[in-house]
C-alpha cells in the first residue's frame, strides 16, 4: 500500500508504466517490472521553497529524496556572466559553478558537482543504516563521496583503479570509516566496477546505484534549480559535458518539475551535451538516431580514452538507452551532442580563466568549447538565455590555498579478483 504521500514527502514512479510505489529505503528499480526503466521521485511539494544560502545544497531539500541533512555542503552558484559573455557576444549567459570559488560563494572542497550527488545520496541513507555503501569511480565521484562520508561518519567502501589514485586528494586526512581498495595498475574504471559488484554480493554491503538512484539525479538537478532560482526563468539552452549523461537527465527532470511548479515558464531547455573527441559513443548513437549504443570495440575504446584529456567523460555504458534515460530526455527536450577535441578544450579553458577569473576542469572546458563553437555555427543566438553548467572548477586555486592529503588504499586487488578473495579482504577491513 502506498504510504500517506504528505507524510512521506515523496513517492517513486516508474517512468515506463507510470506506476507509483513507496521508497523502501533504497529502491532503485520499479518493483515487478522487467523492462529496464528509470524511476523518479514525485515530490509532495509542487512549488519549491528555496531556503537560505547557509543550508548549502539542502536549500533545495523540497526536491531532494532525503531523510536527513548532513553538515558541510555548499550549493552550486549561478551568476550572470560578464567577461565570457562579452567575449562571445552573448547578452544572457548564466554560469552555474560547482567547485571552489569562495568569492562567488561556491565552496566545494572536492571541486566538482559530484558533491551535489554525494550530499543527496548520503542524505537519503537512514542514520541507522548498518550496511556499508559501495561506490566505484575513477575520479571526482570517489573524492566527493569520500569527503561527505568522512565528515559525517558514514561507512563507505570506495573501489578505484590504482592508476587513478592521484584523484583522491583532500584538504584534510580522511576518517577511517572510509576504506579505499583498488584494482592494480593497468586496470580501468570497468575493473573497479567489477570489484564493487563483487563486494555488493556480500551481506554487509550495498550499491549506491549510479543513475538509477533518484537521490543522485536529484542532487545533480540542483544545478538547474540554482540557475532558475537566480534567473527567475527556465533557460533556452543547457550546456554540459557528459560521460554518463546523468547530469543532463537530471537537468531535464528538474526542468519538468519547474514547469509543474508554474512560476518559471513552460519551455524545455535544449540539452546541448558534449563529449571529448575521439571518445564519442553517445554522439555516435545520437547521430545514428539509435536508442541503443552502437558497438564499440573494447581495445579501440581504451585507446580513445587514453587520448582524451577530460578523462571523467569516458563512460562506455551510459544510461542512454534505458527508458527515462538520456535518449528519451533529448528526444523530449531537443538538443544535440556536440564535440570538442583536446586542443579546443585547452583553448576554452584559457578563455574561461582569462575572462571569468577562475580555473575550470577539463570536462567544463569541453562544455565551454562547444558553446564557443555553437555561437560560431549559429546554433545559438546572442539573445538566447543560456545556462553553462561548469561542473568542476577552482581545483588549482583550492590546491594553492590548502595543504593536500592523499587517501591511501587498504588493499590492492588483482585486475579481476574472485569473490572468495574479496570476501576475505573485506571481512578484515570492516
Ligand atoms: C567535472 C565533471 N563534469 C562532467 C561529468 C559528466 O557527468 P555525467 O555524464 O555523469 O552527467 C563528470 C563526471 O564524472 C565530472 O566529474
């Protein structure tokens, strides 16, 4: 039976069938449905009441599927661009910044929008949860979860490829409730995912869930809530670099809620998502008008990923085909998949720093490069209302201003370990 909607704050819904059901704590899939579909949170409150800045990400708590708030968060900051806008000849360019830029009010110590996910996902966790949350990542997601769990005493198992250890930097030592294990040098993100899947077969561990987790998507959707709260209107265009595309799905879902809210317009932002050449599998599927991802040879994919500078954009199995996923989002909202090569992203990064005054992550530079290109090609016009989602930045600034500590692994696994070995090691760690 569905619980009293008002008392529960939100219920869940299958995008495919529209059926509604309760969140049993960590529901990731529609019960008794076999066709792969995302599920969505339907919030009791149709008109969002944005709280004060001091609430951090929880300013947007009305539209987050959380049961508690955690300490230390910061919300994305949106401001009207002057420098970059002038350089590009744009009259209505808004920048949403998730990273470190205290002068603008952005205080993400891990410097990327993955922190919005982590504060939302961990806020969905019950304070009495005894099992260990498992997260696999090659970079920004791992750093964000480690930071949030460390500060809030939440047990976390992080699975990362050994070659990505340099992504695990922090401005203070990490609490022992966070345990890092790695797959040995030569392995990649997919090997780390394999390890995390093994861990999740053990009784004491459970998967965070990635794009299927409504808390992850609605956390990322706060970038759009920040923009619309600042602008007062739903933008015409949304620019973001994607690996999985979860951020763009989240942007679309926030947009739909904002239309229902009724105060910000009825338009759907065109989703101008971008990838780093030559690794462009979402682009290829979209241009082929295919819901399925096209076949991509594993070795070719690895070589392409080695080449790209924006390594975080290297997801080979994005939630693109799934019902309610990126393909559906782009078909519904409109938009395009744009591309930038390494040279273009480096130039865009320099232009951003010179015109706006802060460094940005390579992924954000991909989004900026494609905006520059879109203006040249007449894809967007000078008066269009544009949201540029700067998903990571201020890392150089942060590292200049802080002492940096690295998280060390508790165990180095073989590239594809067996379940017995994983169980033995994890039994000792937790
Ligand atoms: C800084 C940054 N930007 C963009 C992305 C792409 O995010 P997604 O494709 O999950 O929306 C990532 C993913 O890790 C990231 O770290």
